[in-house]
């Protein structure tokens, strides 16, 4: 049974209901310990205002979403993305985020060269790590489910993410999101391999049936993932940080009152994580 | 460039347009070399009638779809599935199929025990292999994309499928379907590992965006999979059997005239496989 004091809510979970300012106030008001912040919402709020509100409400920031998106068709665009990644590092520092989440990016427009995209990811990540290390901001590679390999993220297993950590050195780690990795027959071994490089732990559930590739995630307990088993493996690495609920749910949770969503996250944290 | 003489069409590609008898006549009439047959369509046609028509039209059968579905909640249901698998072996023999395709099955109703489901798959497959070997019917495990792990197939990588082949011995091999495995960073190595255990090779394409988890597969060339690269790896094992087009496409190809679908399969076999 997970400790309620470790609950963080990714603001995407109430993205249709809340601005960032509203999410900060609502989560803190409900006794939630942490929040994970999206950069589009941050831009609407303003970095200074967000940092001040977080401090006032005593909310921890389990992660900033998101940097990455390294592959692109031409050098100018790849450079623009490196610049944006460095900006994301600075924003994460300003917010006191516990890590910066990297979603690596998929195939460049018109490309079928998956190994090439993966090489661009390695090179791009390598190029921003000096800045991240200097800023002492941990960078968490989040492997995304293989169904996103083309258009969102060509890093699709824990094994791939950890190979990048091995190659690119300190300051890098992984975000373990049960939605993306639950199916992997090698999951337990790779979580053990990660050890103290687990920088974030995200929970939600896989619904049967799943009606949309992106926006039909379930609340913990409503699907088929054995979340307590994965939590045990993650805790076994020594990870004792925040446990972040991240649910994209266009037809269900995004349509419910925010207070119901937050209350359910708290309940399910106790019953199903 | 693939050899047109190696073209087989999985009848699911025209499942909304054709009965089995119609598919056999249409494919053979268009000069297609092979067909892959689904058991629901076979039941409508009748086994004897289908076998006679295949012989009359000189069509090869690249595979029978499908056996498998081993995991179930209780012993009686698991036994019923073993019986059905043995029946499928006999049907494949009667049709002269070059292999029997196994889609292993997902989680039993209400279960979250993925390792348990995988153990049921191993045990079930082991229990039917004596019969398959006696009948000299090659059995091809088809790893399905991880997005089907819950409800269709808990064997989700070539590596898992080949581990089963290693464990369960001769007569077993794999069906390589680009749709399911294209994202796998270990794909080239696992195809090499498969060697002469590649029993079938299936092609279609991954569309961006993909609008449905099951029924939005693309025609070769319309998506992002580097199919010629995978074909080269498969051919590199010595595989020189049929290349089977299998497209589930509720909103596109299933709505087009069958002759257009077959003509496009032939064209794309030359340009994009």
C-alpha cells in the first residue's frame, strides 16, 4: 500500500479543468504533496508566478514535462530543439523540480529511419547534459509505449533508456511509467538494473478495451496493470520519492469535476498502487 | 524489391468484401500466389469445399489463422482451448497450409497476472506440440504488438517467441509481422537468431496518425515502417517463402472494391516491400 504522503498529481490529469494556478491551489488544498507541471500551462501562468505559488502552497514538483523531441529533419531545427531543452532545464531549476522529464521524440517528418532517429536522440541528449549537470537538474528519460515509436518517442523500453544512461553518464536517469512499460517481460530486471537512476515513478492504468491510443488512460485500479507489483520493484531500488498520477482521459476523467478526480487519485493511491 | 511470385494475401485484407470462396477465386484470378485463411471464414465455407477450391485454383496457403488463445480462468476452459488448437492443426493439414499461426492469448478475464498468462501460454503450446509434430504441421508463434498484451497476446517480442521455441523444441517457429515488431530495437538481432525458424513473413504499414488500435493498419508504403530493411533481414535468414499482406482497415481498405485492394497489394509488393 502506497503512502499518501508520496502522492503527486501530474497536472495533465486535470488539464481540461485547471489552469496551472488553479491546479496548484486545488492539489495543495486537497492535501496532495506534489504536482508535475506541463510547459504549455507554465507559459500561460508565467514562470515567476508559478514558482511563487508553489512556494506559497508548499507543493513539491515531481517533474517538469517536458524536454526532448530531439529528432528533426534539418540541423537548424535540431539546434532549435537543443536550445529549447536547455531552456527547459532552467525552468525546471526555477520551479525547484525534482527532475526534468525527457520524451525523446519520434521519426522526423517523412522519415522511416528509426535507427537514425535514435541516433539523433542520443546526440541531442548528450549535447544538453553538460548544461543539465551544471544546473544540477536530474534528467529523466521516459520510455514511451511502443505504440508511440513513430510520432512521439523512439525510446520504447527501459533497456533502451538505461543504455543511454550508461553511455551518456551521470545526471541521467529514467522515469518509470507503468502505462508504458507494464507489458515488458524484462521489466523487473530492468528496474533492478536502473537502481538509483529511477528518478520518477508514474502511475495510471491500462483499460480493456482501450479506445484511443493517447487519451484513454485509466485510473489506477480500473485496468489490468499489476501496479502494486511494479511499485514493489521500484521501491526495491531504494526509490522513495513521489508517486505521480498521470492520466490522459478525454472522455472520462477530463470531463469530471476536478475535486472528484483528485479525491479518486487519493483513494486509489491507497487501494491500488 | 520483392518478387511478385511470393505474394500471398491474408483474406482479412478483404474480409468485408469476400467470403472465403470469393477470396480464393479473386486472388487466384488476379495471379496472386497464396492466401492466408481465417477459421471463421473457413467455418462458413466448409473445410472440404475450401480444400477443393484451393486445389482447383492452384493457390498456396501461407498460413491458417489462428490457433492459440491459451490463457483462461479455469481448467475446463483451458482444456477446451487445447482441443481447439488440435482441431486447428488438423484443419491446417487438410488445407495444405504452410504453417499454423498462433496468437497466444492475453490475460484471462479479470486477471492482472501477466506472468501467469505467459506461463499458461507456454504450457498450452507445449501440450499441443506433440500433435502438431505428429501431423508435421509447423506452428508459428506470432508476437503481437505490446498494445495487445492485455486482450489478445501476451507474447509481444521476437525475443519472447524465440525463447518459447528454444524451450519447446522442434516444429515451432515464428511469424514475423512488421506491424507488430518494427519498433523493436532488438529486431535485427532477433531475426538473425530466428534463422530457419522464420515460418511466415507478414507485411502492412504503421500509419501516422493511427486512429484505432486494431483496425487502422496501412497499405505498404503508406506508413513509416522501413519494410525493405526488414525484408532484407528476413531474407538474410534464408527465408524464401511467401510474403503475406495482412491489413485490417475498417475505414479504408475494407471499404474499397476488392479488385482495387488486390491490385494495390500487387503494386506495393513491387514498390514498397
